[in-house]
């Protein structure tokens, strides 16, 4: 069995690492919302075509390595968030 001080130090380090992981995860979720909204903007204004891509799905596949279903889901999420601004504020 480990000495009490060592157990406390280990627990403290585990909590620190856990906090970092959770923080990164929250940022990642916020980034996903931002990307979703920007992909919707690309779609609505035809900006992917202006960049030389056939579609937003083609853009997301090439630039972000997203599948067409993931791109479609993100655009759908962004559309729903636009309709529910209070939810978008929480998501961001």
C-alpha cells in the first residue's frame, strides 16, 4: 500500500489531468458548433464553390476529413441552433 502523502499527491495529479481533459473536451464541443455554423454559411452563400469545391460536403471532406454524413449532421445542427438562439448561446 502507498503512503498517505503519496496517495494524496497521486489523487491531486489525477484531478489536475481530469480537469485538463474536461476543459479540452468543452473547447472541442464549442469548436464543433463554430465549424457547424461556418459550414452552414459556406452552404447558404455558395462559398465552397467560390473556393473551387463542388459542394460543402466536398470542401469538408477535403479540408476537414469529414464524411458527408458528418457534414450534413453539422449543417443540420447549425440550422436548428439558428432557430433556437438561446440554445446556441449555451453551446458557444
